[in-house]
């Protein structure tokens, strides 16, 4: 039997060492990447925004065929349901015509009352509409990338909305792209009010589909189905933006189901309300108390 040559005698131990330390090296690299991703230094954020600006046009181009197929499928479905929709729209139109006269009369009365009170009107808002091109729904982050940035007037802290309600806020801004921090993200905290009873709380994301209500007062008694809106405190969002409804109240934990279906986001409206308040994405949270205590 031939003895192994000198090359094989050297390569065999090296192969064993490589197999032994490859897994440990990958684990160490993963931990390092997670720590680097959570570090909110200006350099890291600047690098991320540069990468966003570079990849968003590519993601936009790749997502357009998918969006076209989805739009074509939706059009076929709309054609199939056009008769029932037409009947429903006729009924809604009749109801709206009846309400139009009521609304006009109330508008006239409201205008007269404002003149009498010399009420200062709300400041006008500006907004841009951007397309969602990437969804980062991982274990540690819930955010989306959109095709609008500082060049379009987008700034950190602006509100992100759809027709259903509040999506979140702008967390990072590049020149031509931005990252939207969703309400469900672990770093998201929004001052809210439960409309039924005017109880105030903080809507805090925990990377689940339904964020929690924190810091409820002992006399607050939320019920399933109660509507939740922004409170306007902290100067982050104006009051009255639709957020969601209370979905469960168990063991002093109150959860809210957002009105927005985050997995179906296509376009978002980034609104500048001219508010000075801001919420830092990286600011450490205070120790949480159980809702209801």
C-alpha cells in the first residue's frame, strides 16, 4: 500500500481545521453584522443611504413587471365584478347626494363660527407620493424602502400614510430614496388616544403584526373594537390620524390591529406637517410597565 505523499499529509490537517472553525467563523461574522447593523453612527447611516440610493433604482426596475402582472390581474377581477360594483356605487351616490346638502349647510355654519371666533387655521401641509420597492420584514426590523428622498423634499421624521391610515415615519433619508419605519417595528413608539374614553397611551411595536399599547392609566378600560388614533403629543404627528383598532385585551396586554395592511403596501404618502418634534430611531427606551399598571 502506498503511503500518502507529503502534500496529502499537510492538506489533511488543514482540511480538518477548516471544517472545525468554519461554523464558528460564520457565527462570529453574523454577530458582528448584527451589531454593526444596530449601531446608529453617522458613518453607518451614511453608508446605508448610499447603498439605498444605488439599489432602489434596480429594485424599482425589477418590481415593475411584477406590478404590471398584479395590475392586469386586478383589472380582470374588476371587470368580472363590475355589475355588482355598479349597483353598489349607484346606492352610495344617492346617499352622498343627500349628505351633500347637509355638508354644504354645515360648511356655511362652520365658516361663520370661525369668523366669529377668529380661529387661526391649521398650517398647510406638503407631501410627496412614493412607490414601495423593497420590504424588510425580518426578525430585527420592520421597514420598507421608497423611491423618494431628500431631492424630493423628504425629511427624517415625516409621517408615512396611505388611504387606510398611518404606516409609520421616515427613519432614514438618502438623496433619492428613504426608509420608512413601520408601526410594527421594535423601535417604533407613537403617542395615541383610544377614541372611546379618550385614554392616552404609547403604541409600541415589537416586530409582531399587532403592536402593544403601553402606559395606559389604571382607569382606562379599552375594549376590543375601540378605534385608536394619534394623540398629537410630542409634536411628532398631528392628532386624529387613523392608526387601528383594539384587537385583544388579555393579561393586561392590549394589542392593536393597524388599519394598514403592511404586506400589501404599494404607494405611500410622505407628509410634512411642519412639526418640530421628532422620535429618534436609536434612542433607548425606558423600562416598560405592563399596560394597565
